[in-house]
C-alpha cells in the first residue's frame, strides 16, 4: 500500500555510529512481499537489514475498508515473520510516516546504502527518490516499464489485444511456431454466458486465523473472518483451489453475475498478486500446466491467461505511460458529488446497485463486471466526479492500488480520459444488467422501461447520458449505432424529465 503523499520529506538525518554488522538496508514496502523479487532476490542475512515501515499515515490517512487494512497489515507482519524465520534481521517499524520511520532506522544504523524495488505508485516513487533510496527494477510484473513505454510509444491506439498477442509471443505462452495453440488467439466471444440455472458453485477456501491475524484484527477493530489468506502458503492454496475447482468454467461465466454466489468461478487471486505474495508467472504456469495435462479447456485457460499477461500488465504499463496527472482527468466534466449509496448500500432501491455495494461492504471485493457495469456505470451515467469515485473505489477494495485503480476507473470505468484507453464508454442500461445478472427479478424497477415511475434508473440514465453528450459522441464512429438509437426515441422530452427525477432521487438516497 503506497503511503499517501504530503509528509514532510527530509534526507538530512545525522547518522549515529554506523552499524558494525550490516552493509545495506533493504526497504520492503507492503506491496512487495516477495522473497524472490526486487531487493530481496539477492538479499543476504549476513549483511542486509530488512526494513518494513508500518506508517500511521498509511493506516489512518483515508477511510480504508477494514478488510483491506487487515489484509495488508497482517500479510506484511506475516511476511516479516517468514523472513526472520529464514535468518534475516527485520526491523518492522511503526512510525508516523515512512520518512520518519526511515529516519529512525538511519539514526540507529547509520546512513547505509538503502535500496528498494521501484515503488508501484508515482507518489511513493517520488518519496523514495527524495529520500535518496536506490531503486532496483520492480520485477513483480512480466513487463518492465521501459519495455511497455517502448511498445506504447509506437502505437496509434493502445489496443490491449495487440499488446496481449505480443505478450503471448514474447513470453512463449500458449504458442507454437509463432502461432496460437489450437489456432485462435482469443476466445472472448465464447466467454459471455449469462449466469447458469441450477448450477452447483464449488465451495470456497476458508483461511484459519492465527494469533498474528487475531492481534491485527483486534488492533484494527475488525471482526476476523476466513476470507483472505495473509501468508504465501495461504495464497498458494487459493491458486491450487482455483485450478482444481474453477478454472474449467472460468471462461464461459467470466462476465456473469448472480446473487446465488459472490465469486462464481473467479480466482480471487488479485490481492495476493498485488502485494507480491504470488507472482503472475506462477498463475500462468499453473493454468497452462492444467491445459497441457488436459484438465482445462483452451477457452478457459486462454481467458485466464489473457487477464493476467494481457489486462493486468497492460493496465500497469498504461498507468506509468499516461503519467501522474491522468488520475485527475475529467473529460466529460462530471461534477456530481458521490451518491449516498456509496456510503450506505441501503440508500437505494436499485436491487443491482444495493446488492453490489452491500457485497463490497461485506468483503471489499466484487468481480470485474459489478465493478465496471454496475458501480462504474452508475458513476458514469449519473455524471459523478471521477476523482471522488476513484477515491471511493481505492478505499474500499481489498486489491486496490493506485496503479491498477487509476486506469481501470478513469479510463475504462468512467471514460474521463477522452477515450485514450477505451474508444467508447462502457455505458449500459437495464437490458444489459437483466441479461448478465439475476438482480432484476428482485427489483421494483423494470429494466425495459425508460420513462414512468417504474422505469429502471439505468435505462433512463443511459439514454439521458447519450443525450447530454450527444455532440461529443456524434464524432465517435464507434458510438454511431447508439446515437442513431437515441435519435429514434419518440419520448425524449419525458425521458429528460424522468432523468431529472431519478438523479434527484439518487441524491436523496430514495431511488
Ligand atoms: C473499475 C474497475 C476497477 C478495478 N480495480 C481493480 C483493482 O483495484 N485491483 C485489481 O487487481 N484489479 C482491479 N480491477 C480488475 C478486476 O476487476 C480485478 O482484478 C478482478 O475482479 C479481481 O478478481 P479475481 O482475482 O478473481 O480476478 P479473475 O477474474 O480471476 O482474473 C484473474 C486476474 O486477472 C487480473 N486482471 C483482470 N482484469 C484486470 C484489469 N482490468 N486490471 C488489472 N488486472 C486485471 C487480476 O490480477 C486478476 O486477479 C478493476 C476493474 C475495473 C473495471
Ligand atoms: S431493474 Fe434496473 S435498477 Fe433494478 S436491478 Fe435491474 S438494472 Fe438494476
């Protein structure tokens, strides 16, 4: 978890007597918990002091979901323990902020050469540079920042599919003689089934809590549960469980949402990848091995591999390529304040939105379709301020980091970047939600109606959104069909009136 910026930075720490034993200080941020990567790859217990700073600014700087804080802090403390068990000296320091924690370390041990892996946010990168920390490559990804910048610099449009095919070839994954195994690069078209009827969802793994977990939970006033593993051993079990129980059907139901099961066949692996407990290569190897031994079909294995070597690497690359100011883009001039439903799932009558926000309240996680087509869609069509929505997403998801939230929310979710990442907005009305989820059955609104008291708010606001941005979208050839549809609406005046009512109702928490 990158520390929030704003701390006074100072590198002028007068060293006391230099440490007789250590020759280097290796700083391990809470999202680099990997023994085989970054500065730890060639670490030596004889000469290296490992430093981890649990900063108060990081813990209390924002209204984080306690599930997320619990996962981050307990994983970091377990990781420190595992290094100690290996013979390392680990100074796990609690401090007001990272610079203060490091100042205290330098005071005790002298200003030894201090190294860390490239931090995963602009803020922390700047902070570490100012503190004079030497940075080594962040190899928790399969694509270096320099490689991605080279790729992106040569593109007219940043098409993920082109990047992904290049990754398959470059990394030699599911390819034979320069061609995709089984003849096709992509099985996305097969992977859009709605939720199945009478499906038996596999059981999920539960993680027993140890004393360290319980101590962290107590300190955070968090009710301990069995949801997220906080050790590498636990994360490996989740990977194994996914390959055994979910990989086969991962592809077909990737986009489905049902209130019968909260994770469907998704892997639940993002938190472990994002803090370093697992490396993306391990996920890919496990999925490809299942394919090679005939235990999983190409439609699912390719879909999973695409998420990991395609989307994840692309999003990280784009975060660094697009620059720090990208997080503040607001291309659609969306300035509505965050709706009350984001702080209380009861503040809506929309079954889909209420259900998804309630899931986030419970577990700090929902899969990519609720994130995109329910939460972001709501922010998009209501014209909610992108920065306020981004902050909410970042504070409330167990797997959130700046590098992954910023492009996903600003570019993919709310189209605030003028179409730099995605050529058209992911706006949808109730018909999409009705097809891909089973929420509408239990909702007082009708997904087919766009006007009247029972009209589905998503359906009304979808058309109203197109209407409000008609001029901008008319220039986008990929929006041509939607604009034609808008032009055919005979009830646009009534729809505009209903949209005003819906927006007011949402602001009052009554719709
Ligand atoms: C608006 C929005 C916000 C998102 N915020 C985050 C976030 O904060 N952290 C995060 O890790 N993912 C984020 N994602 C991507 C995706 O929703 C999650 O990675 C996924 O739901 C995590 O669950 P899983 O591990 O079961 O994923 P699976 O469906 O099992 O997919 C496997 C892996 O693919 C990777 N992946 C897939 N899509 C993406 C993507 N668009 N960006 C990055 N990685 C991807 C993840 O590492 C994931 O673990 C976001 C997507 C959207 C649309
Ligand atoms: S009818 Fe509309 S608001 Fe209700 S669940 Fe369906 S999409 Fe959501």
